[in-house]
C-alpha cells in the first residue's frame, strides 16, 4: 500500500525513537541523548547514540544513521511501508484506508499465514504427544535432537493417514490449497500434502511459518526430502531457512553461513554458529544473496562442498563476489563429512571450520593440488590448465594474478605462458573496470568550524540564526546541510529530504553531545560517568551557548577572510593589474583589516559580525 504523506508526517512526529530502539538495544541516558551498543557492528564500548528530540540515531563507530523508520527497516528487514505500519498503532495514528485491491491481497496473506501457523502447531503437537510419532521421536533422538531442539525449531510429525490435517483444521478448500498444505482432487476429496514425515517448519525472517520441509524416516516413502509447493507465501528462490534466528547475528558480524538443508542449519546453530541459513531444495540464487546483503552480510561462508556444485555455480559465485561486493569462503570439512555429523561429534570443530573458511577460489585450487601429479611434465601441464581455468573465472585481475604466480611456482611453468591462457591473453574477453574495494559507510570530514557551526544550527538553531549564512561554508556537504536546514520547517523534514551524505551528517550532528570536544572523548566521558552522566550542553546557559556560537561564526568569517587575503596577494603580484582592480582590492583589504580584529573583542564582536557577514556574502556572490 501507499502511505499518505500526512499520515507519514504524523507517525514520525508521534514516534518515540528511544522506545523503538530500546526494544533492540539497551539504551542509557546521557545528557540529552541516549547511548548504547551499536546493533549494526560488533562493539564492546557504546558508540551508538539516539537523539529523541530530533528523532535520529547515529553510530560513531560504523557511521550507521537514520530515523525510527530506517532503524526498523535495517534491524527487522522490513520494507518502508511495513515499518510505517508497525509504528502507526503505537504512535496512535490510524493510516488512511488502502485501496480495496490491496486490502484483499493483505487479508488473503494474513489468512494463509494463519493456516500455516495452525498447521505447524498441530504437527508439532503430534510429534510431542501422539503415540504414532514414537518412531519419529526415537529417530530424532538418535540424531541428537532432544526435546529442547524439537521445541526450539518447532519440528513436527505428519501422520500416515491421507487427510488427518484436513480433518483436524477444516480449512476452506482455497486456503488448504493456497497454503500448500493439502489438495482437493476431481472427486472433491481432500488430502494432506505431507504424510509420514518429520517436518521442519520454514519461517520467514520475521518468524512466521510460510512453508514446511518434510524428511522421510529411514525406509519411509520417497522422496527423502519433500518441501511445500510454491505458494504466494513460499517462493523457494527467495526463502532462506533459519533467517529469523540468524538475522541478528548476520547483521552483527556481517557474515552469513549458507548451508544446503535444515538439518545443517540446526547443526550449525547448535554448535554455536548462529548465522547459518539454508536454501530450501534449490541452489543459491541471486535473490538469496540480495536477502543476505539486505541484512548486512559482506561475507558468505559456504557450509558445504561448493566444488561439487560444478563450473556454472563457480562462475555465479565469482560474479556475486564482484556484483554484490561479497567475500565468498568455503568451510573445509573432512571429506565426506556433512556439518550435522561434525557438529554432533565436535561442535568446536564446526565453529573452527567456519572461522578458518578459505576464499572460494583458493578452496577450489587446493582440490586441484590434492590430486595433481606434479612429478611429470604432463601432470604439471594438466594441473596448470585446470588451475588456470578456475582462476580465469574470477573477474578481478588483481585477485587472479597472485593465484597465477602460485600456479607458476608449483608447476614450474613460465607465468607469462600461463597468463596467455587467461582472459588477459584473449583481449576480446577483457572485462573493463578494475575491481573496486568494499563499500564502507562514508564518514564526512568537514573543516572544523563548519562542522561546529552546523552543530549549533542543528542542536541550538536560535543561537546562529542572526549571523550564519550559506556563503560562510566552503564544503559541498556542509552547504547542502545548511540549505536543507534553512529550507525545511523541521529537522525531521530536512533529514528526510536530504541526500545520503547530508542525511548522515545531520544525524551525526544531532547525536554529538557537544561541539568543541572530540566525538570520541565526549562519548567516552559521558560513559565513564554513567549513572551521573555529564550534561555539558544542557547545563550550559543560553548565554554561554550563544557566546560559543558566535566564536564559531567568527572562526568561519576568519577562514573566508584568509582566502580573500590570499587571493588578493596573488592578484597583487600580477604585473598587468589594472588601476580599478587594484583599487578594489585595496578597499577590500582595508575593510577586512579594520573589522577582523574586532572579532577578538567580546563586546564588539556581534557588531563586527553585523558588518563582516553581509560584506562576505556580497563578496562571495561576486
Ligand atoms: Zn555501529
């Protein structure tokens, strides 16, 4: 649905950002801000700050920033609309009616989700209590799944009869079929999709059941694994099993472990690797990668033997490394072992395998060397050819080259001969731009007085309104921020309408406790004395604040004046300076020389600024 602009404004105004953030991050009050451990990067000392008055957060560690809506989007993986819908009721705002078509789609989705939830609960109860589930229970126990695991992952049991779930839930036909739980044949008989299987509910990232994976018992009916059919809720190209449990960890460590099945995910989670997810009955797709990227993953660790997936998969992985700026690694498990076996025997070994995961290309090359016959010329040539073919699938020449050198060294072949076998040797396939390093959130470095002036404009606008002008700034982002502030009625409006750099700057300024001291020092001090936090900027009287604001503006004026002096001096050295130009410069310099010293005199400073600022504005515009 669309959110009406007026609704959005009211939701933003009435939302208490501290309450929203506090559900995720323990915040403590520090002066007029609230501070806590950043949910977007791993840290031990807090650098995450929330300004309740202005409605924005900023992390001084990783640069994450935004408002209540972006906080929900980034920590819960919600869309913009979902985030606003989540905030509206608690802000006491009733969103305007959506159009009937959308309302119908939403109701249908809610009904399907409810059907899934009832089915999962019913199957789970069967596994825990039904006499006919005793074989399943002992099978699960033999695989190391005790009651706690069964409850935690809400495992279920589908009994053998052909319509037991249908009988129990009595869903209308369209919900039965639409949810993929059952079907109706041409004689109008209703049947269950899952029979005689141990069930693994597949949840979306918010923990709602959207599908089911079923595993046969040993000797049970084929196939071994059977998943829900595609439904409006369940799209296997996008679904990641385990994401609701893993997302927080993925976000915190920017790493996701990708496995092949539910039992692998459970094995990783039980071994303490809480960022494991699995595709459900399909190879990893770009949609899966996008989901994980949306939760901040920059490293993807493959929790299975990726080499057996074949060449096509390898090219895809390398392409994702480039297009999604991902670092793809592979866990090296003992040959033939699956994660569930390793995890059951030695959880620490599974953890270690993730920590020691090697880059995908390096993993594949190790396989080549493991079986290569380097004792003969033919064997070395064959191994080199295989290795170079693999290396050539990597899109980044800066990565390819050191690997090629390694091949040359191992096979005692001439590196330039090997390079001829790669795309460099075939210019028609060359791939243009060089690999660009990982994208980091940018921190914007501003000249100190410009940052300080903007800090006052954000936090104490009344102190700067009479003297601050756009022409006193030199940095593009500072100018953008000043324009956003002066052309908007409220800070929220300025922040929401600004481009990314300006919005980040505004949020960080709103969360800086006070200007004139370093960010780290002021945050650190606030925390040293937690319980009795410093209230530096609150305690300062209005008069003292205004004085400091004038200091900052005076500093800006001096900076601009220095530029004018320098320009004038350079101009004065020009031999062909005309008499009029010369006179104009003499006037300018005389004016500045007369007025600048007054800035150091507390009593005459305001009057001097009244002269200097309009003069500089006119001068800059000329
Ligand atoms: Zn952070």
